[in-house]
C-alpha cells in the first residue's frame, strides 16, 4: 500500500452483498460499526478476512488498494455497545412484556 497522509482503517469482511457493474460490494465491520466497500471483481475477498484500506467519510468506500492483515484480534472487528448487557436484557424483556399485553388486549373482545 502506498505511504501517504490519508487515513487507513482495518475492516473485517462480513459479507458479500451484490455486484455493481465491475465491482463487488462488501459489508465491512470494525468496532465503530459497519460500512460498505466496493472492490473490483478481479479481487475476491472472503468472509472473515481483515483488510486495511483507505477510509472514506462518505458512506461507501471505493477500495482501489488494500492490504491483508494476518494477525488480528477478532473482538476488534465486531461492533459493540457500551451499555451493560443487563440494561439491554431488561429493555428487551420490557418490550416483549408490552407486546404480550397488547396481544392479550386485542384478543379479548
């Protein structure tokens, strides 16, 4: 990869999405979330591989140059939340209970 002052970011390939002309669109992931990346169909990336690419502040990254990353920590490429898991679990249970109450009210007429 050429050395310059641009920002490079590492992403894990999560999924091949679709072809767009002569480019394959991939779903990319890291701790910050998900992005789409377009790469020439002559390259074939596989799910679970990690690459370093020139990042873009725009929605989809047009990948013209990339480097494979061999040594990586899986947790660095899976999106995460900062909220405690118990808070998320309680919110999920409360939402389910409300939906069940609404179902019961709608069927008792």
